[in-house]
C-alpha cells in the first residue's frame, strides 16, 4: 500500500469523525433549546424543597 493511500484513508476517517462530532453537537444544542422553549423559563429556576417539620411530642 502506498503512503498516499494510507494518508487518504486516515483523512477520510478523520473527516467522518469530525462530521459526526459536529452533528452530535448540533443535535445536543437543538435538544437543549427545544426543551427550554417547551418547558418555559420556570423549569430552569431552582425549586425550594419544603423542609419537613419536626414534630416534637411533649409528655
């Protein structure tokens, strides 16, 4: 096998990896934007969990 063929194959594999990564990143960003629009801003606010009240029994 010639060195140019090896370089070409490695280049094709590298390009496929980069394109796959870019597509994955775009889909991830789109999913985040879609979830934000669908759920609204209130879904991203921190929710205060109610603290359980301690019941003390006096004998």
